[in-house]
C-alpha cells in the first residue's frame, strides 16, 4: 500500500535513507511545494525567507497532523518532553 495511507508508518528508526524517513520527507516536501512554493512568486531572497518561515511555523506550530494524534508537532514535542521528565522522576524515586 503506497501513498497517503502508508505515510503513517510506525518506524522507530529514522536512519538516513530509511524507507519511512524517505516517505515522510517526500510527503512533507510535496506539501511545502504545493502549499507554499507553487502559491508564491518571490521577487527577493528576503521575501522568500519571510514567506517560507511563516509557512514552516504554521505547519509545525499551528497545524494538526493526523499521524501524531491530531495535535501539532509543537504539542507532540512538549508531550514527549513531559513523559520523559516524568519517567526520569519515577526512575529516580525508585532508586532512592
């Protein structure tokens, strides 16, 4: 099964050139091209940098992603950091 449905792979290793990493980066690059580059005609490098940074921030900080539970990547990172911190606290308490 290829295409959109297979993007939600459950790889735990994102080593360079892995099939999962390649599939995810192609999907992301396609969205970037379709939603940003194809929609704008950049006259200056500075304009391109501003528009691309705005798109990147919206994509990573405001837009939800179904592959990570319909939350934003920023929320996903915060949740992960909280889980790691909690696990470290539990481990530290068990050792003492």
